């Protein structure tokens, strides 16, 4: 089961996991990544979208998005 889909995201960039009672503070980009993953977008699609919205090169974004996705796995919010 993908817990990422069960996170409650609010306008203050707080993600709440109702199953475990954990809360996570997000920034705008990490929230966008979570929303995109929920929509079934690939890492490459997410990087391209973010690079068009923010002044960050795609290589840097690829590394940062990869790192964030790895952290979601570590926290058990995204299953392989």
C-alpha cells in the first residue's frame, strides 16, 4: 500500500499521516513532488515540470528529486 496517497496535505505545507499520527513539514517543491507522485508522474516528468516553474537546472533538480524520493522510501511513505 502506498502511504503517500493517504497523507493529508494542508495549505501550510504540512503533511499529516493519519495512520501513524506523524506530521512532516514540507517546502513548496517537496509538496509539488508529492502531488506529482500521487498523480503517477515519473521522476523525469517531475524534474521537467519543476525546471519550468523554478530557476533550477534539470541536473540539480534530478539529484534533489531523487534524494527526496529516497527519503520518502526511508520514512516508509513510498514503497518500492
